[in-house]
């Protein structure tokens, strides 16, 4: 993980923002996907607010 931080410190701030936004977007999609697959349908819709 430290190597990733050293790599990202060399790039421009706009590219850092792109990595940050993309990483959070994929993280949120993964959490939503896992909650919908693990929980029953009736409860996951109410908890996720979808």
C-alpha cells in the first residue's frame, strides 16, 4: 500500500482527484452490491433507500 502512495504523490492533483473519485465510486458500488446480495430483498431495499 505504501508503494501506491509513493506513486500517487508524483502525479498531478487533478489525477489524484480522479483516482479518489473513481475509488470511492467503485467502493460504494461494491457495498451496495454486497448488501443487496446478502440481505433479503424486503429489507435491503429499505436499508439502502433504493
